[in-house]
């Protein structure tokens, strides 16, 4: 087998001209260009690089590259792509939401109760003593997305927005709502200032709230603020998703769905990519939470979809290692967001975003399934 030296040469080729790649999408684009140019060496290098990153390649795509690589490499690549696609099913069922909840995106944990919201109908549910019950919200928003619990202040913060686009979206209130954990009533509303729609929310130790808009915006609200403010960043983000504030509050790690992980310095607005020492597939991350010194990432925009444990170096400026701890187990549709509960990740395993059309509306005739929340030991 010659897969190892060929992969190493591919890695060395990329590292000689740029940082180690973190986007399998970019490598796939380069692979397609190499095929169209009939560049045998580049096809072999890019295919090997995809395999090294942990990506998969369909049988049809492997057949397409077959004329450009020798038999030994084809066999090695097929074995590696098959290994990358092998399911890892380490989680167990924790709770199941009824089909009437529809599009479940975000969940939160307050130490004894689990909260879940629907991005399509705005329903909020609480799981306690192995039972779900609905928490009616006064004037509920169109949809509930990411959530975060502020235990000291007894608030459940929820990103309230919409999947709709155009004029219909403009009519819907969007921002963060604060639900009192005792009364289960909305006691605070923080509007987004520029028509954005929040997808995820995170809480810093000092009570500062951060919210992301997948269309490019990153927002914050310091304790006592009346509205969210858009953070001025020196480098635009493509599609910010999950956010992990640093313990000292001086920076935030943000998952950019297109570019991978970046570190934000709110003091000067600088955006620094968190580099990888070896090629790693880090685009397509939706949920991002901290567990000790590691990051736990829910990656639903790649092939295969995975949950990752990401270890940073001591300075937190580079990725030391990435390990898949869950990968395409039976029952997945599209995993979205999760929350750490003690030494486990509770996560949404079947959000059913395939039911949403290009206009952001639920497709006619959709039949919703029950939504499973799974528990993944960490």
C-alpha cells in the first residue's frame, strides 16, 4: 500500500504554500479542477488529502478519479474513505420530543431540567422527571433557536428568529428573549439592531451575551444593556454559528460554517483563524461548546457529519488534535445544537431541516418525526 507516503506528500505540498487546510469543500473544488485539467499528480494529491482530513468520497466520485491514479492508490483510498464513513455510535437516547414540536434546533440545561424549542412554531418545552411539558410564552416569536442558561441570574436566554426570508421575515420580531426560570415568563427582550436573525447564543462568565447570525453578524449585550449591538470586526465572517467565550471574557471562539474556527478579540475587533497543524475538516460546524479545555463541535455541513472533540494547544491559538466521537450513527437526520450536562453532551440528533424549503417555509405535505435528544459521554 502506498497511501501513507502519497498522503504525506499531499500534506507537505499544501503546507509549503499555505496553512494546513481546514475546508474539505475547498479541497473538493481543487480536486474537480484537477480532474478537468487531467492533472494526474494533483488528482492523486487532492484525493489523498481528502482522505487524510477525514472526509468521504462517493463510489461515483471514486470511479471518476480512478483513471488518474494507479491500482494501489485506488485500493488504499477506497479503504480510507470507507474507514472515514464507518459509523461511530457512542450516544444513547436521553429523551424524545413529540412530532408536534417540529423543527427542534436548540436545547439548554440548567442542572436538572432540559429545555427545547421549535424553530418553526415557537413552542418551548421543558423536560423534568422524565416528562415533557410545554411552557406557554406570551406573544411567542416565530421560532426558537439556540439557548443558554444564566444560572446566577435565573434566566433562560433564547435566540428568537425566523427561517423565513424576504418581506415575511421583516414582519417578525428578532432578538434574544430572557425567560425567568421560576415563572417561565418572558421578562426581557433584546432586539437585534439591523434586521438580523439570531441562530445561536452564548453567555460569558460576567453575564455578557453573545449571539450569532448565520448571515455574517456577531452581536453582544453587556450586563444591563437594552439592546444587542453588532460587533465591529476587522475581518468579515461568512456564517458564524456556535460561540464559546473564553473563561476570562477577553475573547470568543466562533465556528464559521465556511471557514472553520476563529478567535475574536472584542477589544479591537480582530479575527484570527485557529490554525491546524495537519489537514483537518473543520468547516460545517453548527453547535460549539466547551468541555474543560476542549471544544465539542457538532459538524453537520460535511461528508460525513460528525461530533468532534477538538483539543487546542496551551495558548489556545492552534488546534492540537481532532477526534470524531460520534459519526453518522443510525437515526441521524441533521444533528444541530447541544449542551454539556456534567460529563456528557446532550444534543439534538434529528432536527429535520430537510423539511424546510429554499424560501424558509416548511415544505407542503411534511410529516414530522419525533425528535430524539441523545446523551454522548465525554
